[in-house]
């Protein structure tokens, strides 16, 4: 079940890392919010119905207040560790292939820039430190990334004609990938988060931008209501048939592949350019930092489907299956979980 509790007060001195670079307004707001233990910070807070960290709260508020969408914008949304980097690379390559042909084997931007630099996060880059960033020189089409749940998106994003693409991954693999990643990027001052404790938090919904079921259902339901506005993708289905999914994605974004492009193998070349294997071997993705102070090399681990069987015990798998059955019941959203040999 989702975590519910009465708001707790805490001293602003509690957890000094939570107070760095926060406005007084944000500090006061945090005092009124329910909190739980964080995965890579001391605490996470229940804000507008989802769990996040203090700096994320401040940037989300700035985004909500100031972002003005253009009808040509593209917004890529995910819950963490569900194909975010891959989707950014694919969307960027599709929408910019007139300026940057896929045939540019040696000079394509994806060969020299991490996808998170080419497609910045609203909450970690665009509105991370400045209430009013200058977006006038932002390359067209403007493509942004976010982990923010659908209900909390800035109103202009929802009311404009801009396109929203959402990709989700089997929650079993998403959990394992999140647990491993966040233990790599957490501050040394915090203890390692053990698998069992992280799993308990995950099943209760207390994770970044969670509960994960609310996050998925928000975009899923909107994609059913407005399929011309929101495209809902599944990581596993894309891995199984990337070419047909790229064609559909290109049409949705307004940049369909021509008959000649398909004959010339552009779709396959684009898929190869953005593949996990290709991106992982690039020097730009082996070094540097594109998201806050997190090293790029930690963004690329395995990208395997069903790796969760190597981490979750049968009772854990059974519990998460029951959570999914309960939370997604009647929605039409389902996942095929890999089974043990």
C-alpha cells in the first residue's frame, strides 16, 4: 500500500545537504511536507502527490510557474531508470536528422555529446538554478526531458499542442536498476541502501517521483484520452522491435521517415546509432557529468530485460506482482515479467 502519514516537522538544520541553495519559500514549504528516508539523500518529501527531494521541489515549482510551451516542443517523460537516456537519443536523432543526417558517421552530435546534454531535464538543468532561463536561443525543435508526473507538469505543456512521449519499463527491472544506480551516485556520507530495505520502500511507493504506479498510470490514462498528445511506449516492446517503434515514434513527433529513407536503411542506422552498445562505448559516455554531479559512466550498465531474477527472491517477486495486480487493476496496463529458468 502507498505510504500515508501525518506531516512531520523538522528543523531546517536537520540534514544540511537538504538546505543548500534552497529559497526561503522552499525551506518553509518543506517543513509542512510528510517525509521518508531517501534513496540517495537523507530524506524525500511528499510534494503534490509524489515523492522527491528538496532541490527537485524548488525546480519543479520554478518550471510550473515560468515555462511557456511552444506547439512544436517535444517533452520526453520517464520514471528514473526506465530507458530515459535511450529515449532522449532516439527522439533527438529523429527530430534533427535534417540538420544532422544519420549518415554523418563521425560528426553526429550523439557521438560527441551525452543525450542528457542534448535533451536537458526541466528539473535538473533548465530550472535547476535559474527561475527565468533564457530559452530564446534553444535549438528548434525544443526537446526536453523530465521525471515529473503528468498531473504536475506545467499547465502550458498540457494545454498546448506540444508532444509528450512516455516510456516505461517493467517495474521489476526498474527497481533493480534504480537500486544499483542510486547506490553508485549517493554521497559517501550516507550508508549503502540494502536491497531488502530499498525493496520495501519501492513497494510502498516511497521512491523518487513515485509511487511508480501513479507515475505510469498518469501518462497511460492520458495516452488513452489523447493519443495524438501523449504516446506511451514500453521499453521491452521497443527492444523487441525497434524499427517499427521508431517509425511510429517519428510519425507521432511529426518527422516521419520517407519511403526513400526506409529504402536506404536510415531507420536501422538510427537504431544502431542510439543503441545501448554504441552509446556505452563512446568516450563522452565513459567520462564527464551530464546530470548534476553524477558520472556519465554510471548511466550505462546492462540494459537487459529480466535481470531482476538475479536479485529478487521468489517471495519478493510475489509481493511486487501483487502490488502491480492491485495498483494497475482495471487500467489495461500490464507487463510481462521474465520468469526464472
